[in-house]
């Protein structure tokens, strides 16, 4: 169980995130939603330990805020928007081996770390990319490799900052299918920033809606994404249409507040 209490972040003298609180069970995912500037990326980076924060974040019986960075990194998988790690002159397989040993002084590639990298690539359907260099990959392939890097240490908490940004529709669906399946299969907690409300409605269990750095709402995505709430948070009028397979289509009509 992930439990976040009275969580806040200040950047300089500005309070960017205040009093965030939510819980999430193992095997479930939470979408962080809100307008641009609502504090979504700041929250994710603070949960990952990249930014200093106040408050408590517990994962099961572990107080993550009390851990040293190396120990915290063993429990958290983080995928940033820019994927800077993929600029390294290493193959995909070498990057995954390296990611397992960043906390080890004078490490050498061991058979078990190579096997773990190969197994994860197979699980994600990326075996064909093992020997490829990052510069040879398409945008969608780079995003999938970024996901693999976040997962390689078998984290208990997965934090994804706009994992579908710059992806075409097919790759968005593919990546989120992978994330959902991995989350359920391995019993991790996944928290991710999404901008597409239809993707959130389809692929996550709960929504954490931020408004100017505070929690405007938290709850099951199926009930939280309604016309009234979307008008309040996003300032949009929309229709929500029932479609085949018990799914919904959220269809924005116009900005409701100019």
C-alpha cells in the first residue's frame, strides 16, 4: 500500500504543492490529472525523491522519506519526460545492465544482471532491440526502453511523467497496456501523469486531480471523470458517451470559462 500524507513541495519561496494525501493498493494505478501548471510534474519528481519535500510517503511499512537515495532508488522506478539516459553510447541491453548497478562501486556485468535485462526485454516485447543503440530507435521504441529502465530494478512503486507524450495513438495504447499488465502482474503501485482523459478513463484505477498545487479530488476514475468535475478542474464543457464494451468517450465541446 502506498500512503502519502500532508505532502508538499516548495521551490525557492514558492509553495508549488500543498497537503497532498492519497492511498493506492498494490496492483493498482493512479493518474495525476490537472491543467498545465497544476503541480503534476513537481509532485511526481518529489515522490521519486528528486525534489525535496515535506510530509510522509510510505510504501507498506517503509518510510521512503527516511531512506538514503540509493535505498529509495531500489524501491522506486521513475520515468522522466526527457529520457536523458538514452543519450548514452550504450546498447539497450547495456543500459539495462548498467541501471542495475549504479549503486555499486567498481561493478562488473554479472550473468544474473544480464539475464534480468534479457527477461524484462522479453516480457515487454523488446527483445529485438537488445543490441540497438538509442539513436537508432523510433520515439515509441525509446519510450518503451525508458519504461524498461524504470522497471529493471523490480520497483514496488512506479512513477511515470507523461509516458505517452510524443507517441502516436498505437504506441500510446501499447505502452499503457504494458504498464497496466505489469502493474497487476507484479503487484506494484503505479502513479502516472496523463493528459488524455480517455486514456486515463481506460487504463487507470483512480485519479488524483490537482488544482493549483492542491488536491481537488481523489477517487475511482470511473466516477471522478464526470461533466461537473471536468468543468471545475479543466474549465471545459464536455459530453460523456457510452460506447461498446462498457467503455466511455469523453468528448470536449468548448472551454466553459473562456
